[in-house]
């Protein structure tokens, strides 16, 4: 068969990588068909019908099953091979974990952060770990010129952008009365304005080229449930959540899905020492699940929101928090 795929009995061409999905889907239908016959045989006048004809005929009947039963029409398509993704704040923490998952799934990933030396090392390590394509591009999301350069470099190298993960962010831990104007500008420029300008730049490209795309914004548990001494961070992440809904509403007609993830407490390189301290351990014991999450807990939701499986999910603000928001 050619590279374009195999032709099924229904005349639908199924790509090679999905041909086994097609066959397994038909076998799955066959299983449920046989199960239904067995139930009917047990509880109806079919009790006298031999099972042999059912077992022989059901595979042939399965060939008549609706094609979307087996999923080859993309109803649950998690394939990401060959897609191009930008991950901001991708050199460590949640951004690095997200870049790792996307690269492992076959995406061509561009990670950005401010420190070029650390960024290059992270990209090389991720490429080695996943066997995928991971490229470093230094950028400060508080600088519009850097964002323009990041988008332009990605388009020049890969020809398009399919996925954006707005992950770059930081926090200042102070009582509200002690926060300065500089604190406010730093947090809002990085967490909210940077995500806004980044989404604008990528969204424009997606709209102009008519291919649609996925935008995933990293909000926070604190957008739903603020904490003392983190008022600026909570405000910025709540703004990201509402920005997500607004962009989803405007861009759904362009087949662009915009969603937000609200992670709960997750251990990263930056906060690992806190969770090992007495105060950190005490907080963990007050959590509903009595545990601190690892960055990899976001792999599943990232895969869902970056893939075709989420083509009809947009404007969602999704907590991934081990019930921490219910405390």
C-alpha cells in the first residue's frame, strides 16, 4: 500500500498508523454484538438458536458497523506527530514537563525562556530524553519584540504553529499592603500581559492561515481559590482564566480551541525545598489526598487539549489539583 494509507471495505482510506485502530474497532463491535446475542438468547425466544452461526456471522455483520464506531473519523484522535508547538517558560518546571510530553508524542517543540544558556541545555536534554525535535529560542514574554521574534523564528524553521502553551509565569509572595507598583507590573506583565500578547501573535497566524489550532493557558488553583500573600499572583491567573474564555468565544469560528489548566500544588525545582520543610510537610498533610503532585500529572490533560480529541472543547478552565480546590 502507498503512504496515503489503506482502503477499507467501506471505501474510506485509513492512514497506515490508524489501520490497526480500524481493525480493533471492528473487533470491538463484534465483541459487543456477540454479547448482545448471548443476552437475548438467555432471556428471549432465541434460546433455541445455536451459538455457532452467531459467532461466524458477527464478524461479517461488524463490517457493516458505522465507521465512527471504530473511531477512524477522528472522534478521539490523540495523534500529535509532526505538529509544531511553542511552550513559553519551557526550560524548567511545568513548562519543561509539558515540552517533554509534546516532544515524546512527536511534536516539533520550540521552548522559550529568558536565559539562553540554561534554555539551550534544557532543549538538548529534552531532545535526548524523547528522541524528538526540541529547539531553544530565547525570549522574554514581557517584551513584544521578543514575542514577534519567537513567532517569526518558529514559522521560518517549521512553516507553521499548531499549538501554543502559555506557561511562563512567576510569583511575588507578600502581604497585599506591602506590594509595590513594581511588583504589580512585574507579575501582571509576565503572567497576564505576556500570555495575552503571545496568544495574539499566534492566534493571528492561525486565523490568517485557516488551519485552526490549540492554545493552552496555564492558569492556577489560585485563580479559583486565592491565598494570603499571593494576591497579585492570584489576580494575574484569574485574568488568564477569563482571557481564555474570551478568546475561545471569539476564535471558535476559526477552529481555534483555547483552554486553561489550573494546576494545584506541584513540586518543581523552584519549590522542592519548601515541600521538604516542616511547613511544607504540614501543608501536604492538610491536603485531601495527603500528597504533593509531580509535574507529569499534567501530561494527560495537555495531550487531550493539544490533540484532535479536544476539537469541541473550548473555553474550559480545568483544575488539576487532587481536590485541593475543595479544601
